[in-house]
C-alpha cells in the first residue's frame, strides 16, 4: 500500500490564485481585456461580487478583448445575451444568473442560438448555479474596500479551478 502515500494527489491541481488591485473602472476594463487574451472556446468565467462591484465593467473589457459585436451592458431584462464574434474568435455569452432560480436546466431552456462549447460563457451571480457548465472554471472575485465607500479601489482575485487554468499566472499579459 506504499503508493497511497506518495504525497498530495497529483490528479487534482489546486486553484491558481492571483490577487490584483484595480483602481478605477478603466483599469477594470483593462483587466477584462487582459483576461480575454487567455480565453478560449468552451471557457467558463464566473464573476462574484456585490451589486456595483464591477462585474459588468470587467465583462465589457472581456468583450473588447475578444472582439465581439454589441455593447456589453447589464442584462437586466434578459438572463443571457449573446455577442457574436466580429472575427474568427469565440462568441461571448453574458449571463446574469440572478433570476436563474432553477440553475442549469433553466439556462438550457433559454434556447440560446449559440453553441456553449464554442463560446466563452461569462456569468454574473452564478455561484452555486452554473458550475457544471464546464469541468474547469475561472472565478473572478471582486471586493470593494471595506468601510470606505468613496474608495474606487477593488481587490480582484482570479481563482482558476482545474488543469485548464494551471498556466494562468504565466499566460496573463502584463497590465
Ligand atoms: N475600480 C473599479 N472597478 C470597477 N468599477 C468601478 C470601480 N470604481 C468605481 N466603479 C464603478 O462601479 C460601478 C460598477 O458597476 P457594474 O455594473 O460593473 O457592477 P456589477 O458588479 O455588474 O453590478 P450588478 O451586480 O448590479 O450587476 C460602475 O458605475 C463603475 O464606474
Ligand atoms: Mg452587472
């Protein structure tokens, strides 16, 4: 039974964590563009943060970086919006899961005219609801400076779950 004691399981890579400080909405957009540079079809990006944290602002940068059609806005009246690619890259599917009570089944019922495995899927308010859309996923966790509401600074943590994101630290372009 020696083999069982060969150290931590090599099969399950731990999350990659990068912590960044983002001083303004423009910087948040820039970060979105940088993240877009490492995205590929089939990727799932989950955005976590309170109301007004900057999830949609970051998604705007993702859309710019991916080069997709249509302005990224808060999908207030729809659960998901599809931004088709302008070039040869993947589409961006921007989901607001806030009212997605039933989780994934309901998302499949939306009958989006797009192939999710060929798209980049970005989900706001998706925690506990959409994890099963992809085996691996990138979490972007945005926190506001505690207490000081005038402070525009946000702390952003990138948590990459699964082998897909093992190279994130090295691959993310410099800011
Ligand atoms: N450092 C910053 N990063 C991002 N947004 C910032 C920052 N500082 C100020 N803001 C402002 O905070 C607001 C963020 O709004 P945004 O719609 O992106 O948030 P959200 O997390 O998507 O909110 P919701 O949960 O309502 O969808 C914008 O008005 C933006 O200008
Ligand atoms: Mg939003």
